[in-house]
């Protein structure tokens, strides 16, 4: 009678999810700082248009610009941390061309989960970082030309043509960022419905993996 019980307990241990501490505290702080900065930027941009020519318009734009500085600093720190931080914060943890190519050719999701950033989601993160970099550069240029403030004001403060050049890319980047946010939230809901505790990872730093999960070397 003891042997079946031992086998049952061993199977339960093998099927139990593995809990690993993956994401360091600074990475999580930067993640939420970027997320908060984006939320405030979106909210203030819409409020500024809603209160256009009103008494609150200048104050709202000031908050928008300050939020842009926060996003710029957090994004710069995140990109630097990807060079010198722990293994799961580095660029190589986001770079999986073999998995991307295989998913494109087969038109299906990878079966194996990995420790660290999800291989397909990493492609979205890299895209989001590029869009955010575009938003930061064009936003600083707009702040200099329209409001004569920011680090570029000394060079672009009197260049009225700058607004015509960068306003279009800034608005296009805004639309792309909204699309990424929608896909990101939908993916989190999808994983949650499947019983995969993905959303908690950037809160606790822990990742829950099944017994068969392993690091993919790609």
C-alpha cells in the first residue's frame, strides 16, 4: 500500500508548478514607472484636447510634459539595465529569432514556456521600446518648439517648422502604443483564463512554471 502512495506523491510533486524568482526589484520598478508614465501621458493628452483654450489647458500640458520626462528617464534606465542588469533583465532575454521564425512559419504558438520573458511577447516588448523611443524624441522636440521648454529648447525653441515635421510621427507613435497596450492587456487576460499567473510576475518577481518548462536556448 505504501508504493502507490509514494508514486502518487511523486506525481503530485512533479506536476506542481515551479516557483522561481526571476525579475529583480529594479526591473519591476522600471516596468511600472514606464507603465504609469504612459497612462498619465495618454490621460493628459486627451484631457488637454477636451479642455482646449480653457483655464486648465496649460496646467494639463505641463503635467503631460513632466510625465514625458518621467517616461524618458525610466526608459533610459531600462535600456541601460538591459546592458548591465541580471540575466533576465538583459537584451539576450528578449532576443529569440529562432522562435519568432518558427512561429511565423508554423503559424502556431510555442509549446514550451521558458524562464524569463516569453519568447513571442519579447518581440512585442522590443517593438514597444522602439515606439516609446520615437515618442520621447518627438515629444521633446514638440515641447521645445511649442512650449519652449525641455533639453532641446535651446536648439529648437525658435524653429516653428519642427512641429510640422514631428507632430505626425508623434501621433502615429501614439496610435501604435495604444495598439500595443490593447494587445498586452488581451494577452494577460488570455493567460489568466488559462490559469497561468503571468500578471503577478511583475508584482512579486516570481514566475510560476510547470514541471516540463525549461529555458529555451535560441
